[in-house]
C-alpha cells in the first residue's frame, strides 16, 4: 500500500487543488492519503510516516506539501522506477527562484538547464517524493527535522531545513536521491520559474 502524507499547519489548511489531487490518487487500489497537523512541516512528515508504518502493508510513503500539485500520472511514474527514493521537482523561492533539488553545484536556479532523465541529486525537496519503507526502517527517527544554530548576521537561525536533513541522513545511510526533472509540479505559494 502507498500512503500519501501531507503535513498541514495547526489550522488544518490545505490547498483545495492538493486535496483534489490526493483524493483522486486515493481512488486507485492500494493508495490512501491523510494529513497531520503540526507547527512545522518536518514534524508533520515524521509523525505521519511513523504512524503509517505501523501498518505492515504500507510499502511506500509519498510525501507532499499542502500547496503542491504534481502533474497527472506522477505517482505511477515514480513507482515505475522502483527506486528507494525518487522525487519530482517544483519551484521554490529563496533569495532567487530555484528548483527543489541540489546537485554538487548547489540549488538549481532558474538559469540552469534542467537535466534530462533520472538524475542523482545531493538534496531534494520534501514535496512529491516517493520513499520506500526500507528507507525509513534503516534510518533513525525523526526522519525530517530542522537543525538549528545560533542566529547569524543575516538573521538565519537554522543550518538545515527538514528536507536537507532527510537528504543528508538518507545519503549517509547509503541511499541515492533521484529526481525526475520531467515531473514539474505546481507550487501555489511560490512563483513560477
């Protein structure tokens, strides 16, 4: 069974387009979806995975965000690769618009041509990522968390976001982070690239 997990804020808000996508996917045999409300996305993802994996029939966790909608057929395409960790991509907004993955070159910004075909990344975003059960079983909890530091001169108080933490610890556990750059998702709270 594949479980789609969407972390939402304490207000339980989810974009209606994301909810519609998840509901449509859950109409397929062997797929269900749910959400966890928390004050921080990483806590929600880890909590959802923890409770979902209590069911021995769960084979994959498909992580999404409350404001991301993948193209039709994304889940089936990700499953077809039969990889421990594989993700689509989506636009993110930091100082400059960029894509939701890192390679050895850093965050892939809008001026870099997207690679062709499956590509190994050094960091992936937590929306639209399909993760096999074995990954969670091999890694320690929490699987997603923000790593904080003292506030620096720029006012930043963290070293790693929850997705960066997961990416680093998954790689340390021996897993490759694969992306399919042909799967470009809508990220409704960020501008298009």
